[in-house]
C-alpha cells in the first residue's frame, strides 16, 4: 500500500512540476515578446530619425546648390550683358 501511495505522490509532484514549468515558460515567453516589441519600436524610431536627418541634410544641400547655381548663372548673364553693352558703345 505504501508503494502505491509513493507512486501516486511522485506522479502528483511530477504533474505539479510540469504545470509550474509550463507557467514559467509562458511567463518568460511573455517577457521576451514584450522586450522584442520594445526593441522593434526603438529600432523603428532610430531608423525614422536617421531618415529625417538624411532628408533634412539632403534638403539643405539642394538649397545650397540651387543658390550657388542661381548666383553663378546670374553673374554670368550680368557679365555677358555688360560685355555686350560695352561692344554696343
């Protein structure tokens, strides 16, 4: 009789251990999922910020190049007009 009780107790202990392990695994999975979600959000924010800065830099470069080209062309046309004006005198 005691052998049967010992076996029953061992089976009960094994069942409780298995249940507790399953619950622990589930809890760890939840934590890992949350950490991954936070990492994903942080990564997306970093990428978005990098794109924003790249866009701002690109916009600045385009503006500077446009201003330089406009200035250069204006000077060239002005000098050409002045040269033509002197030829006409």
